């Protein structure tokens, strides 16, 4: 029975049941009528909007898409595989959600399916599917949507999933003519899952949309964004935002996008040559530099949010690192809990009588058992204040002085202790992926600073790391947050990765 004839037949049945007063059967037939009407409307929309995603967004959602969003939606329409490297705050996940909703609302019932994935289950639920749920509700699209699934007539038509990283069969069993796979936060997706996604989209009517910040030059996402990869590649910079180009958009759209103030702030804070600036502002990959102490690709891997909690025995010891401000620099206190970098406390001061109470506050908040303090200059006075506090019973943490200008524990390999700490802890933990930097306070600033120092070899062949004063002279800012992080993970005489 065609949908139109089915609708007329169901209406006739409803009239008969109303006359008969059969309320139980009436509810069933009304549900069937609603389903039939939804299918009829979807067929009409399929004929009208299947090749026009931008008008669909306007007519169905009452939203306006700006120029780069239009390019993405039209690329999904026209190309089997689309890769979008995107800066921060340009609406990348919202655009992907528009593509998902348009796809299901404009293809005949039973012929279309959408699969989404992201580096973690939390990202699947909280980012892309949050937008999908909003769009579904706003346009009253067919079926029902829960946290990570979309069902029409109790048939599953879309889901979001974070499979095991090495599961190439993760998406098997999905068969439809029109399959759309969305890879969100694409830098964090391992190559095996790209293989699984590709296996779903083998026919001419299927599509893949990969979108994310280009923050890991060692990722498979970078490969597909490279010319000649066979993907249609697009880039979105913060400078493409209507707030910076002057493109006319509704006020609510402008308020949701990155603005000039943030871009200028990050240029000052990170520097325009910093890999984090290039990724989050320009939407561009930065290759790992051969003389970079801590490499971009290694830190990016350490920032991925692990699924599930850490075992309790991996969250100890709880310790603090203190980089003491001097000459106008900021004093920074960083917490580490086992392998995990945690909270941060900051204050613009170089006075020991002001810094010590800040550290005491951090000790009490964290329960830290040890505090490592840069003892050069003002730090010596801070150490004295903290030890006096311990003598008065105000805390029970061990206070350890660290002179980064002193000799390394391996003087044949490192120029000084600073070089050893940066190399063995900064480079070592990030390279070995033993750091968890996923949830730390002030993460972007700290990571930007971690990526700055350069290294070379001195005449004796020892590793020499760019001194703090030279970094400050070169960049106009000091890597205080990064130094505090490294001190938090430092144990006197045992800088090598194996000590954790």
C-alpha cells in the first residue's frame, strides 16, 4: 500500500473506532497514522532537499549557516570523503550535527544510516550528539533521539560510538544505501578506526566527514588532510570567522563564534609561531621540529581523555611543583596526582610572604605530601617560609629545594639539571605517553609553553635546553606554567621516566 493510500485507510479506521468507542485500538491506529504521515513528509523533503543542505537548514531549523559551514555541507553532498581541519570556536561540531540531521531527514525511510565516532565516549555524548539532540527537538524531526542513538519507528538509524582503538570490525553489520560516517575530533582517532569507517562507505552514495583541530602532526587525520590523499580537504581559521571578516550573520550566530579579542589574546599569550596557535587559531598542522624538546605529536596524545577512571594506585603520589615568579613573572603552583596533572594556583607576586600562603592553600586543597620549589633567587625565601609553616604544624608536606642550574645527575649527558628535567620528564613522559594531561587546569597555556623550548648539544656533546631567560627574551613571556608542571613530576636524583 502506498503511503498516501495507507494514510487514507488509517483515517477511515480512526473514524470507525471513534464511533465504536474503542480507545485502546484507537491509540494504536493513531500511532500508525503519525508514522505514515512522517514517512510521507520525509519522502517529500527527500525530493526537495536531498541536493540542497543549506536551504534545508534554513527551512527546517530556521538557522543561517555562514560561508565555511556552507562549504562543508556542500562538500558532504558532492564528495565521498571530506576532511576539515578547523581552528577553535568556529562551530565545527555544530556543522557536523547539521550534516547528520540533513542526511536522515532527506533520504527515504530505511535507506539511510549515520555513524559518529570521537576519541572518547564522553566526547561522543557531550559534543556532537548534544547538537544532534537540539536540532532534532527544534525541527521536530522524525523518530526519537537519546544520548547516542536515533530511532525511527523503533528502527535504529544513527548511533554514536567509541569503539576500542584497534577494533577494525567496530562498525560491521550496518547495511544501507546511504551511509554517512562522521569522525569528530579527528586527530584523536587511530588509523584502525579510519579503516573501519572506510569499510562502511564503499558505495557511491556513502560519505565520510572527518573534522577536528589539527593538533597532532603524527595523526592519521594529517595524512588525509595532505594533498593527494583522495579526500576533499577544507580549512577553517579563526580569521575566517564572520566576527573577523565582517560577513553578515545573525547576532546569535556571531555570539557563538570565535572573536577578535580571543585571537589577539592567544597571539600574545602563545605566540604566532607556537604549534598550539597554529592549530587552534589558524587551523593548520605544525610539524614536529627536530630541535623541539617536547614534541607536538607526543603532547597531543597525552591530552586525549582516557575512557574510565584511573586506578587509585595510579593517582599517587600527590605532589606540587612551584615555579617562583621573579622580575614580574607569575608564580605558579601545579598539582600532580600520580600520572595525572591536576589543578593550578597562580599569583603575580615575587614576595615570599605572599607566595608561601598560596602554596599552603594548595597543600591543604590537594593533600600533597611533597612540594618541589625552584630555589633560585626568591625561591630560597619561599622554601624558608614553608619550612617554618611546617615547624608550626600548619602542614606536613616535605619541602624540597630544586636548583635547576646545578649539576645534572648524569653530567656526561646533560649540561645542567634544567636540561635533565626538561628532557627526561618533559620529553620522556610525553614520548612514552605516561603523562595524563587531559584534565589539567590552564591546559592550553601550559601546553603552549611546553612546546617552546629548543635544545642543542654543547661542545662536549651534552644536551643543552634553551635557558628560561632566553625563552623570555625570544617570546616576551616566561614558561612558568610548564616549569611548575615539570617540577611537580620531578623527584630528586630520579628524573628518568622509569621512576614512575
